[in-house]
């Protein structure tokens, strides 16, 4: 830990980040109320939109049990948001693929979340917004670095 930063400052930063995260989650849940998906399904779709994954890979990414992830995918498939597809290289492997309906929902929800953030940043100057973005990017990269230790 950086000895130049007081424990009080670190505690205040952690608290602010926790509160900000909570507010973002609350707003995200409000947005999701207008769509036929739950928060865990939204998180899963976000991972899947990056590329097809197996149930095991998705389970590892979202931190849910394999059986819970299987149930979640079953519901997404029932709602025609994803489909199970056999891997072309290894027929034993089944990947989860996002369908157009799932992509549309994710894109709409993310757009509404971005609009919310735009409203929040309305009183920020361009410079403040760019500085915030730079600092959050740096924080994210440092967190990834520390997590790899």
C-alpha cells in the first residue's frame, strides 16, 4: 500500500466507490424493469455479447455455480435471447450464442445506462469528464494488475 496515502483517504475512496456502484446498480435495475430479463441475465448477456462461451466459461465469468448458470441459460433460451450451438471443431462442446433479440435488448439497456451517465455528467466540464475517464481507466488497469498477483 502507498504509504503517502492516509488510511482515512483510502476509506473515503472505498466508500465513495461503493456508493457510486450501488447507485449505478439501482439505476440499472430500474432500466431492466422495462425488459424481460433479470440483472443476472443482463450480466450474462453482457459476457456473451463479447463472444460465444460454454456454460463453464460463463459460470466462471459471472461467479455463479454451474447449475445456476445452466438454469439462467435455460431461461434465456426459452425467451429466445440465446441459443446453444455445437462447436464446429469439437462437437462435444456446446457454446451459448446471443440471438438478435438478446443483442437488441443489451444495446437498448446500455444506451439508456449511457444516457443516465450523460445526465449525471451534465455539470462536468469536458476537461473534468476526460480527467475522470483517465483516472477510472488507470484505476481499472491497476486493479487488474493487483488481481493478477
